[in-house]
C-alpha cells in the first residue's frame, strides 16, 4: 500500500505550483477546471512518483496557518544529502521565503531545515 497523493488548498494556484516546481522539481499536469464548481487543480509529480494536488476554489476560506492545529501539519522532501539541504534552504530563503529552522540534526536523527511555502504551509527539507 502507498499514499496516492496529498492535496492542499490555495488562493493562488499558479504561485504555489511554481514554488514546488522550482524548488522541489515537481512537474505539473495540465490544469483541471470545473466551471460548474469553480474548482481548479494541478497535480505535481515528483521524481519518485509522489504527487501533490494543488487546488483552488473561491468558496474555500483561509485559516490561521501559523498556529498549531490538529490534522496534517507539514510536507517533507528528502533531497539526498546534507549539502543539498543547506543549498536548497539558502536558495529558498534568499528568494524571500520564511525560514523556520536552520539546517540541523534533530533529536530523532534527521538532518533537516524547515521553511514556509508561499501560503505559509510548513515544508521540511531533509536528507
């Protein structure tokens, strides 16, 4: 068994899709549009086959993203090496995205950093 995909709502589908394409090498499919439901989505496929669905619809409201709540909390990308974690973290933060945690070894043994995507969703960059 495997997870088929993870989905996230956004107010700006193009901006969020571009973020995951640029920094995490996702490849997006053709945009799906349902005029009846005012719904749009992209699937981004990553090198290992994992998929992220980015969705938008005017009726979806925003919440307090920066607060801890029950439910899904973050997405993590393994980039292959400590050097790549540092390099990608620097690239993302130099482009103006918010750094939450500098690259470090966590208590459970992961080497990772934490940034926020354009919508404030938590992204872990790990080995």
